C-alpha cells in the first residue's frame, strides 16, 4: 500500500474531477486528451480504449456549446476517429495523434492564463468509515 493511501485512508475506487468555468473546463479536457494521446502513442492504451473512455460522442456533444474553442472541438472530433484510423490505416496513427496534440497545445496556449486561485480539479468526497 502506498504511503498516501495508507495515511489518508483514501481509495481510487471513486475519483472525480471537476472544472468550473469555460476556460478551466476546456483546459481540463485538453490536458486529459493530451495525456490520452501520450498513452496511445506509447502503446500503453489502445485506440478502442481511448475512444470508449474519453474520445467518444458524449464529450464531443458537450463541446458543441457556445464559447468552446473551435480548435478544441476539432481536436476532439479528430480524436473520436482514432479507432477507425487504427483499424483502417494504422500507419497514419502516429501522425494523427501528433496533429491532435498540436491542436490541443495551441488551445492551451490560447486560453486565458490559469489562475492559481482557481478551484482544484480533484473533487473531495467524504468517505464513510469502515464498519
């Protein structure tokens, strides 16, 4: 057991992230997507996993709201197609991921500077004491 889980009694069974405000929510999506792209590029996860867990139609639908950076929407749209790229033209996978990463990094650079005083993304939940 790691020190953090033994000292805090926390569990990874229920982890929630929440960003409030348009820029912060977009920043969370972009950073999460960058991490998934990195995992895909390294072979740590499959395109099917990435598309099921993050790069799906539900995320894309949420990004259809006014005020969302168009390049973020485009990057996630491209990401939703990665499973097809992996199946149909696997030799294009790396370049597709690079294109998505470049768009996500551009979005992060264009968003207003993150305030250190913004709310943390990790949602604290009270864990019931064991019986």
